[in-house]
C-alpha cells in the first residue's frame, strides 16, 4: 500500500509500505480524513524523541472498516469509525482504573505503530467508536484532538470558580478545542492569548470572552476582570517555557495550571511562589476512554467544533503540507489528508 513515511528531520515522502497483518481482535481501516497535529510537525522537525524514523504518522483519523481480523465482530465491516489511537495493556491497575492513557505499556498508533497517513491502518476493535449518522470523517478526525481538550478541561475544573475568569494560552486547534471543552463545564469567563490576529478572531467566534495579542494584555485583562486575583485556571496549549511561566503568573492563589502543550521540555518555576500561593500545576496527557466518548458526543451535538473545515487533501500532498506547517502558522487551524481525496 501507499503511505507517507517520515525518514528524518525535514524528510518525508509517499512510499510503498507493508500493512501489518491483522492480529486477533484487530481491524483494517481506510482513512477518509486524517488530521495533521502540531506534535507531528514537531516530530517532523526532530523535536519529539518518542517519534523515531522510519514512521507513518497520523493519530487523528476516521475512516471505514474494510477488513476484520480473527475474533472481531463482523458487523464492523463497512462502518465509519473514529479511532482512539492509545493501545494499552488493559490489565494493569491504571487501565482497570480507567486511566489507559497512563498505562506504562501504552503505545500510540501514529507514534509507535503505523498511523493514518496511509491507504490503510490497523487498530484494535476495542479502540473503535462508530460515528453517528450525520457526523462526517473530518469531524470524526477531530474527536482525538478534542478529547485532549476535554481531559485538560476536566483537570482544570478541579479548581472552584472563585475569581470568575480563566484563560487558555494558544489558539491553534488544540487550544480552540480546549477552550470550548472548558466552556462546556465551567462558568468562568474565558480569556485567550494568541499572537496571530486571525486566530484571535477564531477564538472570539468560538466562545472566548476576550482574545489578547500579548502576555501583558492577558495579565492586565485578568487582573481587571478578577479584582487583581487572577484566573481560576489556565490551560497552556503551547508548551513553551515562557507560556508555562506566564500561566503560573496568571493564575489566582489556589488555582490550577494545566500543561497541555509539549513544545519545550524543561521549565523552571519558583517553588516558593507555588507553595505560598498554593498553585497546582498538573500535566495533561491524552485522554481517557470516557473523554474520547465525551468528545464525540460534543462534536455530534454541534456544541463544539472549529467552524468551517477545509476540504480533505490527497495523501500525496502530505509532505508539502508538513513543510508548509513547519515554516509557521497557516490560516487553517487544521488540515486533513486521505487516500483518494
């Protein structure tokens, strides 16, 4: 089959690739839409050590089941599905507690296993969610990134709404989806920090109370909005050291900072400040199965989305799209590819 193969920094091409054999309990899917994630662009640039070439990326995808392996319900054949890419042992204490995302043996389709930038991809039957009538493949491919936002919003919501305002840093796809997921569970006024003017407009259209173009503007607005207290929670969807430190500066005493972005590795905080203001700083990694199902329900309801979505582009365009995304933000916050598009 044809697949988009990442061979190293700035090296990606459409090549012949052997599809893995179907193991018991697994199915083969023909992707109808596979979204390009910012973390994949970071991997393409050599900044994600968990991605190692040669690799077929693509962990945000939806498509049609075209073959079922042994011990699989044949009723899946021909069904359009969203795919949870997290493969876990399903037996350890963490998995049994519903935290498959934290399983020490977890692997991800598109990161450790061949992903959706291909004519076919294989996945466990247990990882499939059928798409409801009226939910197309592009929205199916948004379930995975939205599930990240749902999980982050759940962690953020552990801080009680004292100040009445909160913030999301970054208005790329993950930031916009986290913004809407937070809005679905939180009564706080949601502020957004985004340097790109077009994306600030998108954030305002998708529910931000205010969108700011500089860290100083965000801090000033939060202080004014909360009587100097600071945000109840801040979700950092960028992951630079500067944005993580800004998130801590912006949150109120007793508030929560959720680290969602993965741009930089190490970040230095003032331990004295965290202790004396009792600020909780937590990572947010992927999502639980419940978060994934919740994301699909939100998309199906029309309550959450990214507005008008661009057309799905041919699989052969993927290397050029990665090069374009590596050069800087694009007007589109999400791009999709698929074979035969």
